[in-house]
C-alpha cells in the first residue's frame, strides 16, 4: 500500500516538474513539455500552451517554433480527459486559434479537433470561412485549387454542417467557383439537402431560368438527395415553367428554349422519382407539350419522351387525354398526313402501360390503318394489356 502511494506521489511530482519546465523553458522546450504531459494523460499544458500562443501571437507572428507548439498542443487535446464544461471552453479556444493563426498546418489540426469538440459557433465560423473563400474566388474570377484548409472545411461541413452550410456549398457549386471540386462539394451538401427542401425551392424561385435548369440538374444527379426533395423541386420547377405569374399558360411565342428545357427536365425528374403528387399537373402539361411540338419548339423525340414521362405518373384523366390524342393521330393518318412514328409509338405504349379501356377503340383502329408494321404490332400488344 505504501508503495502505491509513493508511486502516485512520484507521478504527481513528475507532472509538477513538467509544468515547471514548461513555464521557464523556451518555446521548443514548452513543446517538449506539452508532449511529455500528454504521455502522462494530462492535457492541462496543451491549454496553457494555447493561451500562451494566443498572448504572444502578435509579437511572434510567423514564428515557426510557436506554430509547432500550437499544432502539437491542438493535436494532443483529448475530450475524454475533460469535463463537459471544459470541453465547451476548449471548443471556443480552438475557434480563437483558427482565427488568430492563418498557418495551414495549424488550421487543419484545429479542423480535425472541431469534430471532437463540436459546437454551432464553430460551424458558423467554418461557414463564414468557406463563404469568404468562395466570394474571393468569384471576385477574382479564378478557379484556383482548394488548399488543405478549404478542402478540410468542406469535408467537415458534410457531417457537422447546417442549413447555412448547405447554402454556402450549393451556391459555390452552382456558380462553378471550384470546377475541379464539384464532386467534393456535392458529396458534402448532398446529405444536408434533405433538411433544406424549402431553401432549395426558394433558391429556385429567385434565380434566372438558366440557373433554375442548373439547380435542377445538380439536385437530379446527387444520389444523396432524397426522392422527396427531388420530386418537390421538380414539381415546383414545372409549375413555374408552364404558368405565368397570373396563373395563365403562356402562348408558344412567349416561350424561350430555356423555358422548354426546364419543362422537359422537370418532367423527366418527376417521372424518374415517381412523384405522383404532381400527376394532375403533369397531365395538364400535355396540351402545352403538344402545342410546343406542333410549333417546332420540341423535337419528335423530345415529345415522345414527354409522353412516356407523363404516363409514368398518370392520374385518372391521363388515359382519356392520350386516347383523344391517338384519335387525332389516327385521323391524320386517314388524311394521308402520317404522324411521326416515334410519337405514335410513344402514345400507344403509354396507353398499353396504363391499361385504360377507354383507349380500346382508338388502339383497335390503329390496326386497320396503313401504319408501319411496328406500330400495328405495338397497338395489338397494347390492346392485350387493357384492363376490363
């Protein structure tokens, strides 16, 4: 028992001696003392070292020994050796270090510790840092590579970020500020997007048409963003692209190629995500797509794709709408004004997939007209799929 107490006393004297060496030593000796104390499961000297460094930073700015002391002290901090209240103080001190020392090595070490000592204020600090870097890159019109600190900051926001983080990262991607790091940005903001649906929709409503298309494409290709967010965004984008501010549908001559591109991209995403909440609006879009096709604003291939996408999220009226259009196409065929085969096939295949028996007469009539064999075969297959 006596030996145990003696060992404990020796250990205590060792720590006090290390602290004494720290207080009277040079910066290099302070660094050695911090390392030695950490080996004895004490981080008290880490904190003293950071306080010392912050006090002398103005005088010794750029001193390599001071930078090494700070880097070592930050890296040796361990949350398990601190109380909850002490951990909060450390989190705040780390933020001070990040702001006081622009050295990349120090800042990367601090960012590593932000994961161990998380706080909302530190997330705000990193948001502001990334936003400032993005703003400067945009103003300088440079696509310089990210340095270690910026890249580490982006990756940290993936797990620790908030809605502001999402906005900062998403806008940087949208503006193509760091084209060589699009994958990094999209990997970081993808998980954050799922709690930022309203923010994405607000962003979509506030930008130019070309940027709406870009936003839709960014969201579409990001596998980490939920189908719900994608569907809601596509629904809003389609609505914005087919209705004017007064709720009226624009005439064909009022539509720009970008309007049409946004419509088709929105429709495709609604179809891909099976966003059936938009099914009524999608079917209402059919006469608009038809007008655009007949006005040569979209190609036969695009129109055929649109028909398939509309059928993929059909509502109760979709079968009747497409049946009426097939009736129109049949009459064109009767009048020796043969419709484009891809369009006819798309309508027939869509009706077969829907199985709506209202299409029976029109599909049957296809088989009596002088359509190509592929079309009449498709009509027979569709007839076999009708539900009675």
